[in-house]
């Protein structure tokens, strides 16, 4: 049994816990310990996530299973093109992977995108992340590659797009 609700600033700690429990097994083999630690410290601080929620920079959705937050997604219109929505974050606790929660959250974000009158949803995925095949199954296609500097490191991503 699960429910999905919009996150508030009271959910920041749960979001941070899910991110930390998900990032290490996902990204350490791809990026190494130092880069994962640096990026988590840059992207997932209580201050940064609180600001994103409070200022509505991104809409966070929390998936709660048996009273416990186990997955989250965050989305917004793209800054450079408000006609396109972007799925910024999608993480499910490793113990819940395979339950369909990622698919459920993507479908909810797609519904919210359509409700906003838009028909394009983008996301970034590390070029070596196995999640790329999951996103392809969900109807996303690679549209271009993007290299994004994060301090002394780089995020080497595919930008994937789904027409809704």
C-alpha cells in the first residue's frame, strides 16, 4: 500500500535520507567515492532542498509505503524553455526497486505536465547509468548529450525526452 503526495519542507530530511541511501550504490561505481561525496554535498543539503521546495523551484513528490517515505521525484518547467518540463530527480530506496514506484512517479509527473498544458518531459541520466534502459522502456529517447560541471567534476549525461 502506498500513497503519493506533494512534499513540504517537513519532508526535507526524508528526501535527504533517500538520496544518500540511493546515490552511493548507484553512483559510486560510476563516479567514485570522492565525486559522489562532493555532489551530494553540493546538490543535497537541507538548505538547498528546503529552498527548492519553499520557493517552488521544483515540485517534489513523495511516495510513502506503509507510512514511510521510500521514493521521491522532483520536476519543474525548464528554465530555458517553459514549454518543456524536466524531471530533475527520481530516486527509490534500493529495497523498493522493482516494485514499480519509479514508473508510478514518472507517470504522475507526466500527468502533472499534461495538466499544465505541456506535452514534453525531459530528464538527464548519467551516460553509464543502467537506469537509461528503464527510461527507454518508459518511452524516453536520447535527444542529446550534455556535460555539466559540478565543482572540479563533470556530470556526463544523456538528455532524454518523452512526448506525452
